[in-house]
């Protein structure tokens, strides 16, 4: 399969490139990065030098004329919606790692992202790429919206309980910790070493743009607070949902029933740690019921650049194309 990657110089895009270069069914033909066009991948990302010793970044236009089977788009929100129609017109499938095609309702998109969607007609065509919850819908998909990292970890933790009708769809609280690579390669005051090191910081209070994505996926209302912590990668979610009166169940049994056949979800007795998943496409989940307060505590951990971005995108593409969904993806983390 001939593959193009648009935005291959960012953290998520470089991770897509790394995985595609080792995927047995993929041949990377084009990797783009406007600010680095003409520069070699080996120079920009030395970690990829052995995999791509001669590959050079090109301009975005190169992806439109390269006769590709699939294009992975790893651009900030608002950019891919202008490119995707032209990419689809070439006959290529498109996997968008950004937020442009995740929300079904264009009104919700404008409310949370601050501008109207330029191609609302394509929102209904896009398939949400959370394989564990949308596997059958992804088969044959030509436009895939890869979920955000926070919605992935949250939906996999809470989804089975909401689906089972044992927790309320209102009053849910989600707290999450994320490594700094989730903020992308760009710099800001919050990402300066002197501020970040030995620190933890909440951000996006009440209006983080992953909130409507979680609510859409779970069919629930929630309060979401993300936190930045001084690690490169990793994500840890603790989610709290009120139990529906009279519901009695073993939360680990619910998770096992939902995920024991999934190659990338691991149900654990002990609470997952942020580092468990780093380097893998895995999601670790666990849960507890607190009978004293009448609440469920659901927990999850992922690598925000793998299961939360690049690995997720390739997993969804594997399913859409008919490959084994685990093909080319790591199922073990890096330890210590």
C-alpha cells in the first residue's frame, strides 16, 4: 500500500511515520512538512535515520499527486478539512489525526472550536476510529477520524459501564494527566522547562475541546479537567460516575466482558500507572465500586502518542482495509 503522511514533522506525525516505516503492508511514498520541506527525515528526527536514511520531507502538494492508497493527516485543527476533499478525490483513503471530523454536529464543532466547519457534508461520512467501540463501522471506511487521546482513554474506561446502564449519564467527572508531547511540538510558556519541571498544572478548565468528543462518544454529560505533568509521554485517567440506584455488579467483570477479545485493552486488578502503556498501543483499564458513596471509579492509562494518536490511526486503518488490526503495532510497553 502506498502511504502518504501530511504533517510528518510534528510529534504525532513523526510517530505515524515511524510506525508506517515498519508496517509490513505499507510503503511510505511521501512525508510532508511545510516548514521542513527539503530537509531529510534523518536530520529532523535522528531516531528514524536507520529506517528512512534517504527520505526527504516534501510540501503538502506532493501528497495530492502521488497516487496514494492512504494518507494520514496530522495537522492542527482547522487545517485538514481544507485538504481532505481533494485527497479523497484522488481515490486515497484518509485517516485524520486532528479534530476536524470527529464531531458529527457542525453546530457543536463551531461552538467548541470557534469557527464554522468548511465541509459539514463530510462529517456524516467520517467514521470514528475508536476500534474497540466502532470496529464494524470502520470496515471499508474511506475517511477515518482518529479519536483524541483524552477521549480514547476516557471512553475505554467508562464506556462499558455506561453501555451496561449501571451508572448515570449525568454528573460524571473526569480527571486526566498527560505527558507534554500531547501539546505538540510548538512552544509556549507552559512548556518551558523551568515552569514544567517538578510541576503539575490544570488547563482547559470547563472548555477543553475534547469534552464534546467524549460526550458524543459516551452519550453522557461530564466535567473534564486535564492536567499537564512533566513526562514526555503517557496518560492516566481517573473517571467518576454516580451509580444508578440498586445496581450491583463486579466492575472488573464488566471490563472483562467488554475487552477480553480485544488485542489492545488489558484489564488489571491493580490500578494502572501512566508508565504501563508507554511505548505500546495498549490501554490498561481497571475500576472500583465505592458502595459508601455510591460512585464508580474507572481508571485507564495509554501512551498519548500511540493509542492516543498514531497507533490508534493505524489500528483503525488496519480494520478498514481488512488487515489484522494488530498488524505493525506494539503490544508491549517499554520498561523500566
